[in-house]
């Protein structure tokens, strides 16, 4: 499957998921259940803003995977803010994030299938590898 096809499937699925206002809060519930360290990192977070940021970041991930310059630039900036000198998000925490996002999307997308899951895995895997590389 081409990167364009992955992007299209991913974005359609993301739109179906985010049509339900409990999608992002459900993700965070699942994510926080994975680790005390994760809960600690988010202890001072404004979740109204964070929820919007996550949705924006997921859309950026799709754009970065397909080589969109603006999305690539923002992903690079995000990698810097999350590196060991700033927010100190360790690479292993991204696996928790990845698993939590996939599980939540699977729960919320009524059209979830193997192709959709492969698209989510491809898009998110690209971003996680990028973030971990710059840790």
C-alpha cells in the first residue's frame, strides 16, 4: 500500500474516531493506566489544550509521513521539545503511546479492519521512530 493510501485511510479513520468527543479522553485514560511515569509527566497539563494538540499532532503525523514540509517541520520541533533536554520523554514511553492510540482507535472506529490498522501503524510508527531518534 502506498504512503498516500495509508494517509487517506488513517485520516478517514481519525475523522470517524474524533467524531466521538470521548475518543481523546478515552485515549488518555488508557495511556495513563500504562505507567506512573506517564501520569507524572502530565500532572500539570491543561487537558482542554492537550486534547486539541493531540488531534492536531495525529493529523501532522499523516502529513509528515507523506513528506509535507510544514508537517515535517512541526514534527522536528515536537521531537526537540520532547527530547532529553526538554520534556525528557524516554523512547520506551512512545511504545505505550502507540499501543494506547491503536487500541483506542480500534475501539472508536466502526470501520476498523486490517488495512486501517496497518495505516495507523505505519503513520504512528514513522513518528515514533523520528521522536526516539532525536531523544
